[in-house]
């Protein structure tokens, strides 16, 4: 089947109306649609830009957002981020910051006249800068020795509070220079604390900086009270990832520093405080008074004046992310996954059920709402629509696109993506996303790539399949593969019980969920039963390692940052309690459970050629996990190869490495399927519309 010729649809309102009528919801756009006759490849996908950190001015007239682009020429392999400023009425959209150093985390001053942001321009550490919204020179306002973390304007706009990690002492700096900088594990922690900096300069032409908190505790997030007299913050006994995941308390302190007052002090995690506009309550995310290591983020409120915390109504997934309060202090806005979409909700503080603000389609993310709750700005994307910034009225969701960062990038014919549901072996309903091959012909069978997400509480949502990522979906589709991305038990987006359904069951119930999905696509007549491949990263890598010990149906597999040995994993990862929670106890108390769910103890059953990919500096899933599986496969005589990315933590961060993963996996699959790739895309594409 030949491709349709290159053509454009321009100013055809009747056709557009008809297309809108075919769907239950569509985002209003005045853009021209294009189909270009080119091929998807990683080089093209890398050109699609990401958007981060959306902010909206207090009056709702402007939105600031961060565009992230890769730099890959010569010796460079890094991302450069800069801020753009757009009018919410769509009248303007311009790049706001420039230069060789990234700028990010924009935030408007309370009067809307200034925009603050962070950047390492002029030095090595991230500092706070401010610039007039209408333009001018940016001015650095901090000289934080360890760099600035998160920050917030004071309500009157006269100060900015920020987090800074404790810097090295003079003795520690001297020891480092003299190569005597011995690391004492779990000792000598560097905590983050709150500082404030004045916007106006003093008589000495300097800005007053004040340290607000101090002590052996780590602050992760904070908020001002409306009158600016106090700061409410979440603190943890240690800065380690494992401890921050398990324990957190809510407290407050005078904005001029002083004695800390506890607001919420109980077992488990309480974090992300946001103070109500009337100054009476603080909203926060919580485990609910007991440690929930598998994960719960319910929304609670507590009186600032003292009193017991109160749980609000259950959110759909009990896994919320707070956006902020409504102007009348009666609702809390939050984001959460619901199935394969991400949405904005409003939760009443009177205990009633939440209400969805956005539409139940695509991904709504990075939401910012103006002071009076009239207008909101956010990012939005769908499987066939790249990310952009949109605005909408809060009361009636009528989104309008105000950015066009990806309009000039080629958009070849895409393999369509649809939501698929099926029943697992035990009758549990499972949902996933199926992407068809480009140029799919009904009745013809294609190779299928089973792609498994991480977590296990990750979730595949309707993100743009042509964009950059570890697994570039449209490149597989371009090379004639169907791609199935299931959300098996343990995934987010389907409720707390579903997320907990793989407790002490890794590699079993979730395995049946995945394989039932594969059988579904075969039954649909799309996938060829003798041309199956599998890949996954992190927990997806774990499942990849485990499924090749349970079945020989796959012709090839690729394990990315996988954990095949749960015994060695739990004693080397930086988040051991998460794994212990899923296994139900420590490994020395129950070797049988850990071994039962570890692929390494079933290595004799593997017949599938399996590629192993890992980052050399991975702390979440240590490098030795991949090494164990690779060496075992090699000693057994199973076809294997190990790909190691230097300087890489739990997933590629450098653009050249990110672009390298998909072609390597495709080469591995094609070798064992006896096929030849259409395109590798290992160089940046120069395709243009």
C-alpha cells in the first residue's frame, strides 16, 4: 500500500466541523493540518520540543513556559531550556530568555510586573533572577553557595523564599581539594533549608538575605501564609530518597525565623503543603497517619491554628498532585491520572466528591491558575498531537492553544493509536494503548512489540507518540511494528485497589495481564503470533526479565534497567522500602517470596535472545542488576548483548544516548526476526514541512 501524497488542508471549515462532530471532545485550534511524506525516526522525534513549568500571571493575561531543546552538535549532548512568554488572548508568543545557559521555573510577582526564574548563567550554580514582564535586562538577586532549589514570592512581592542545600564547610572543601574527601554513608547529611531574599536593595546596594530554618531536618516544599507572616513547610528526618518517600511532617515558622511549630506530626508521609487564601487551613498530600510504602497521596486539610487533620473525599486514584486552592477557599485543584488520560479536578473541602474540570481525553499537565480562578494555563497533548500550551476558562473548559513550538517540524503519516481493553486470565479488566504500524493494511499480520512501563505504579497515557523518549513509538510503527502498551495491575490511574493488586505477586498476575493483551492483539488479526518482541524499562525491565523465564513465545526481548534479582536489589537500591512493601517483608524473613519473584532464579528456563541495557550510574536499579542477568544469559549460551551508557542514572539524560536506545533495540529485534530496518535515525533529521 502506497502512502498518500503530500498534501495540506487549509481553511476548510466544513471539513473541520465534520471532524469535530466525529469525536466527543476536541481542542479548538485554528491551525492548518498537514501530512508530509517522510519517515519517522529518532532524529526527527528529537526535534519535537518539550514544555515544562507553566506559570500564569495573577491577572490571567500572560502565561510563561519553558521550552526544552536538545543540543547535539560536535561534542555537545545536553538539553537547553528557555522561557517563552505568551498572551492568553493569543495575540503574542515570544521567546523571553536567551543564551547558552538554561533558564527555568518561571513565576510572576504578585503585582504581575516581574517574572522570576532560575538559571546558572554567570556561574555554575542555579540562582534566582528577575526581569520585568515587559522586557529588559535580567538581574541576579541571589548568590546562594549551593544554588537555589524551589522558591516562592511573598504575598506582598517584597521577598522571595527559596530552598538551599547546606553547603560544604571550609574543612570539607579543603579535604576535597586534597583528595581526602572520604564518603561516610548515611552520615554528614546536607539538608535543604528555607532562606529569604529581599527584592529591594539596602543602603549598601545589596539585598538582605536571611536564613529562616536550621537543624538536622530536610525541607522539601513550602508555602507562605496569605499575610506573609509565616512559612508552612514539609520536612523529613533525612534527605535520602527512601526516607523522603516514607516520612514527612508539616510545620510552620515565622517568616523572620524563630521557633518551629508542628502542624501535622504522625507516622507516614505528609507533604506538599498549600495554604488556603483565607489563611485558615493548609492542604497537603498524605499517607493518612501510617506508612504506605506502595503509595497513597490522599488530600487532607489541617487548621493552621491547631487541630486534627481531616481527610477530604477520595480522588479517583488516591494519587493526587495539588495545584492550589480556589480563590474562595472552598475547593482544592489537583491533577491525577484517570485511565490513559491525565486531568484537572476540583475537590470540595466539605467532603463531597471531586469534579473533573478538564475533559477525559489526552494529557493535561503543568496546570497554573490565576488569582481569581478565571483563567488557567496548561500543557496538553494527545497520541497524535504534540505538546503545546493551552488556556481555558476555569468554570467552563474551552481550551485554546497559545503556543506553536512544534508547528515547523515535519509530521509524517503516523501509525494510529487507540485505547484497547481486555480481560486477564482471572477476569480483571485491563486497559492499554495499541499503536498500529504506519501504512497498516487490514487483514495483514505484523510483528508486535509489547512495551512494559516502569513503576510498577507507572501508567501509559495519551502522550504524543512521535516525541522523544526512551522508546520512540512511531519509529517502531514506521518500521512495520504494532506497539502494545498495557497498564497491568499495579498501574496508576485505575484506583488504589488496582494499584495494590500486585502485592506479593510480581511476575504473576501482571504477567497474565500482559500476555492476555498480546493474545488480544493476535485475536484481532493485527499481530503475528510468531513475531513477538518485548521491551521495558525499570519495573518494565523487571517484567521483561521475568516473562522470558515463563514463556518462549517472544523472538527477542530488551531489558532496560531491569531488576532480575530482588534479593540483591533490595540491599543495593536507594529505595529499599518500596520493594519490601511489595514483597510483604524483609528478604531474610522470607527468602521464598523474593526468590519466587526473581527472574535470576529461573534463568535456566530462558530461551529468548535478550538484550540488556543499563546506565552506569544507576542508583535506583543498580548497574549490577543488569550485569547479573547478562552474565547469566551469556554463561547459559543464550544470545545476548549488554549496552552500558556512561554517566547515566536511571534512564538516559543526554540527548545522544536517548536517541541511541531505540535504534539499538530495533537492530536487536530485526536480527532475531530476520527483518531489515526501514530507518535508523541515528542522526538528527533535517526534515521540514
